[in-house]
C-alpha cells in the first residue's frame, strides 16, 4: 500500500513537471508533491528502559508530539525530510501505560497516530534476571513447582550462527550489571534479536553450563511477550569491567580496540586477540559456524560490541558489531626509541612541578618492611616506574615523589636501598629496585642501551641493570663483567651510567620490556650502615637503540657523512625530558672505530645517536655542594682529504646546545669560584667556524664564521670552496673566546 502511495506521488510530480515545462510562466517555478509516511502503527515496549526506531520518510517539514511525555520521549521533535526517529522509554516500575505519538506535517496535510504502549512491572509473576542470578550465587538453584517466570530482551542472533545451538541470552536491564542470563532451550531457537522472551521457571535448574555461563535449563520452550522487537544498544564498558565478570552475558561494547599486530591478516573465525589503546588484551569469540567467520579482520581499530563471555571475551552477534576501520590506533605503549622516563621539574624550587610524570606513594608496609612508589608517564600511562625501597621502620623510607634540584638534577629520593646480599646476610629476604615497565608497540632492536642517573650517600656502590619480558627471568647482568653494571666512584655524587645489551631474547610488539636497576654486593660508598641512607634515581631512565642507522648517500656525493655509525650518548632533541642528562654524550673521536671515523679526525668530538657533538663540558663532577667542576673543551672536526680539484659544494645540518635546566627561579648560577656553571638563557654558541685546510677558499678567505645556530632545532647551512686541491680538508670548530662551545653537526655532504 505504501509503495502505491509513493508511486502515485512520483507520477503526480512528473505530470506537474511536464505541465510546468509546457504551459507555466517562467516565474511560476516547480512545486513538488509533498509526502509523509511512517513504517509502524504500534510500538509495545517491555517494562525495562528501552529504545526503538521509527523510519519517517518525507520531503516536507513535520513535527513529533506525544500525548504524554513523562515516560517516553523522541530524538526528534521537528524535522524536514526523511530520518530515523528514536523513541526512548523510561523504566516502568508501575502498571501498564500508553499514549499516542502524533507525527504531523507542518501544513497539516498529513497526520499519523502511532499507538505507544509499555507493559507494567511486577504484576505478571516475573522475577528480574539479577534475582535469578542471585539465587544461584552458590553454584546451583532449583525453582519450586510454582508459577515463576523471567523475561528479557533476546540479545543473541540465531540467524548469524555465532552462538551455541539451542541456546539464547535474555537481558532485562541495559545499564546495571548482572542483568543477562543464558537460557538452555529444549528446542531450536527462533527468536529474533530484540524480541522479548518469557521463560517459565517452575521446577527448572539454574547452574553453570559446560561453557561457563550461568544458565537457566528451561523445561519448556520460551514464548514471545508480543512486544515490538527492541533496537538494542550495548553498554560501553572497559576491559577491567569485562574481566570482573559482573557483565557476564550482557550486550556490551569496548572502545578503542584493534586486532593484535601479530594476527593481522587473520579471519574473524580464528577468534583473534585484541589489544586496547591502553595495552590491555582480550579475545573476540567467533564460531566457525558464524556467517562472517571467513571474513578478513580489518587492519585498523574501533569499537567491538557483543556478548560478554564468562572468560572475558566478547562474542559479536553480527558482523556489524565489529565497527573497525582501516587506520590502526596509537597504542598507549612504547612505540619508538629513544625513550626517556623523565623526572624533570619545571621549577627547581617546587617538588610538585614535575612535567612528564605523575605518581602515588603506596605507603610503608610494616609486614614486609618495604615502601612502593608508582610513577607513570602521563603521555603513555601504561609505561610505569616502581620504586621499591626498604626500611626497618617507616622513617627509614621516603615517600616524596620527586625532589626538584635547583641545579637541574631532579631525582626520586627513595631511601633505603639495600642489596639482596646485605639482606640475606641479615637473615632477611627480598630486594630493592627501580623497575621500569614498558609495554611495546614496536619490535625492540636486538642491541639497545639503558642510561640511568644515580645519587648515592653512604649506600651501595655497585648497581646492576637487567632486562626481562616476564619479571621472572632476568638477563644482562654479569658480576664479572664491569660493562654490565654501574659502579659509582664516590658518595654524594651525581653519576650517570650506560649499559648496552645484546639481547638474548626477542622483544616483539605487544610484549613488555622490564628494566630493573638494583644494588648488589656488600661494597658501599661512604661509611656507616645502609639503612636510612639516600639512594636516588636522577633525571630518570633513558632507553635507546644501539643499532647503527643506514642513510643512503645523495646522488653526486663526493663525500657524505650521516654519522649513522654513532649510537652513544643521549638524543639532545628530546628536549627538557632529559633534564641534566641532555649533557651526556658518548665516546670521543679518538676512540671511535675506523668505520665510525670514515676518514675524519679531530679532538673533543663526541658521539650522539646519529650525529656528532663538537666540544663538550663535564658538569657531572663536583668538589662540594654548589661548587661544580665545569671544564669547557673546545672541539674540532676535520674531514678526510676530499681528493678533487676545483670547486666544491658543501652542505650540512647544525644545531646549538643549551642546558635544559631552564627554571622559573634558576637563570644563571655562579659557583664559589666565580665560575658561571649554568647559563640557561642562551645557547653555548650561536656561531661556529669553518676552515679550509690544504688549499682552497670560502668567499676568498681560508675560513668563515657562520651564525644563526638554533638551540632547539636543526638548521641547514651550505657554502662553496673555490680552488680546492686533492689535499683539501674541511675543519668545523667553535669561536675560541666562548664560555662553553658545544654544538651538533649532521649529514655533511660534499659535491
């Protein structure tokens, strides 16, 4: 009938158009024939809160009004054209109720009256599903031979094949937990999703079935209540709620999930593992009988809806429950190196001004004599640091999260750290440690480095650095090999150390890297016992690749140096995250391998990961508090002989250096000897010098000064060498009169 109405409308519109073209005046215009139709005349809702959709097809303006609006509402009150109108029912705790929904065109030409009815609660002998579940809380319950019933909306979809044979699930509340239950049916299931089913309970048993669900073992087939099938909507929950079991059998959604990287290319029928952006895992459960079992899983992520299973999986009821896209989500995990877990504070006088982390002191545990402080990276909260210290009393441990040091050595002050060997000698068990947990959204390089800073006051001298993927088996430490641990030369000293690992195990994406830093042995720095003595993690923990890079030489290159073989030191470009660790460079050029030198020579040129540092300053040693030893070492880098006469084109990237201890209350600090030890307002140098050795000139001179170095980003420089000889070399250095002369260079290209 509706089809005929629409057909007549279209015919009338066509006739009107023809008449207009043939006989209407130009200014008359075309006036289409209006229409307004709906796809239902009656809606019947259960007593529970629910929602339905009414399809309104129209080409005109219309209104939607209820004769009673205290318990029912619509998503649309006024509209022009066609849309889906959602009708929302509030929960009914009383008797049956009804009203009328009037959908009328604005000009009054069309009017549709839809009967709205909602069944009452408590007058039909029905128990709530949560009551039924509670009765079987001890494992099993048998109902007496009495007229008990339970009813709920069917959430499973028999037509899609992704559920157990002769079974279905009903749910009577779409907000609160414990509101769904599985029904074992004595006959095949024919309910459609959204239909309300009534199950007789007289004499039936409720218990766990072989698949782990709490189930009603119905003795007779369930019947339909006759209501209009509900457009069910899942309840949004997180993985913790899914794992709690409180939402077992309910129709739920978990947002921001995707197929685990290792399973990309699999089909739904493989019941693949999923990972959330918070690096939590659970499974999608899809039977081989499902109509969508053979479909390939999308690469990207989105929202997964379905039935919450007893083993914390989600069983989609239809392929539309898998709302994934093609773009992968960014997982809250370690996705690139280098990485810095930073204790940097923005204000050297404020211990609460940490910029990159947050944390919580778990307090002192008198039963184990330990204190745990948990820190997490606010940008990637799944990356966490645990400070596990010990003390015979609460006073021998410290709960301060971060100590902001005015000289830039921000630290985690976590006394007491006692070695495992010392505890064993005292008849005690356990160990103290800093442990970094890094979920991985990348494959970790086989060779990687870990750098830590330590401040020790009358406590243990030697600290091992170990790695693991399960916190049970630890690798990387060998007491007989000094390169596998950090040994602090004296007490009361900020000391930075690096340990490089050739990993004996593989770390793949979606696994977890654990790094543990802990004291070992009995040797101490300073005097006195180790209890109540400071052992501080300074600046944080830095993790970097120790694998050389590979950069192809540009076309026409006579000599190209991308410094790919350099892997040591910290990456200055991480900025303030490094704190005072930004000054930590690698070995000097006189100890580089021949491959790393690539024909170059020089002095006081240090490694940085993938680039070189010209000039260096030692700021880590000190004679007394506030009296830092600051030795400026001017550097120079000289290319090999370039071997060609004539004109040469030279280009490279350069960047200046500025300490990152740039504080609100700390501009320039002068030590007791009158030396400027931290000048944080300006770079070391903003200019550098290039000299031509062995023949040739730059703009007619043997050397040139280049200005404009930035201390926060790379800048491109270029020049020409005229009248070069086969012996020509190029020297990069700094102005001799600067207080400090650190700067960086990369990608030197000579054509």
